[in-house]
């Protein structure tokens, strides 16, 4: 049962990813994608392929992150699934932050927050809370320190995954370092 095998490897990929084992997760997502194609499950195959973007980002392979995210988004748009397609903007936004392209990131963030599956259903709360982190990064880059503090504070309180909590604390540390409030 290729469809079942695809989902099993997808879940294994998620487990590895959330444990910080990006290479193992990448391999599991690839296996899941292959089984989904064999089972004629196009959507699951596209989603498994799209998940590899997260792994590439954690491995600091920015080019692969962008390529995979864009291909995944294009394939989903071709299927007519705009909400899911815009969900895959999160890694593109992350790359734009790394490249200090904040204006572009801001336009993609608007789509991610308002016209994506994550925003519509709020079923993937860990992903939805990432939009608060992105908002804070944009506000910090644009010199809007009060807005950045509010966004990062809300993000740090709402996140449930350990790696996101670490990200929130790191963001607050950077904000306070930027404002010279090192005792905070």
C-alpha cells in the first residue's frame, strides 16, 4: 500500500525534523514522495517534496530551499490549491530575511497571513505563530522597535515547539541587544 507507506515516511520525516535531524528528515520525505508517486497520490507527493525545503533551510542550503519552495508552490497553484500553495511561502520568507530583502518578505508575509491554509484554518498552529515572528523581524528591520517587541513577546508566549521557543528567545535577545537593554 504505497499511499500508507508515503504517509508513514512523511510522519517519520516530521519526527526527525522536529528533533533537529534535518538530513534524516530529508531522506524520509524523499522516500515518502517516491511512494506517493507510486500510489498515484499527486498531492501527497507534492507536499512531501515541499517539506524538504524546511530541511534544506536548516542545512543552510538557501538555493535549494528557494527552488523547492517555488516548485512546490507552482505545482499546487497548477492544481488550483492557492491556500496550500501560499502556505509554502514560509521558507521563502525565511530566505528573504537571511538575504535582508525585507520589503519582498513583507509582501509574501501578507499572503501567508491572509490567504494561506495556515491562516484560513489555523489547524497548524505552530506554523501560524511563525507569522508573528516574521512580523517582528520586519518591524525590527524597519526600526519599529515597539512593534517588534510586541510581536516577539507574543510569539515567545504562543509557540509550543522547542525549536520555535528558542527562536523566540533569540529574537528577544537580538531586540534587546539592538536597543542596548542588555539587562533585559
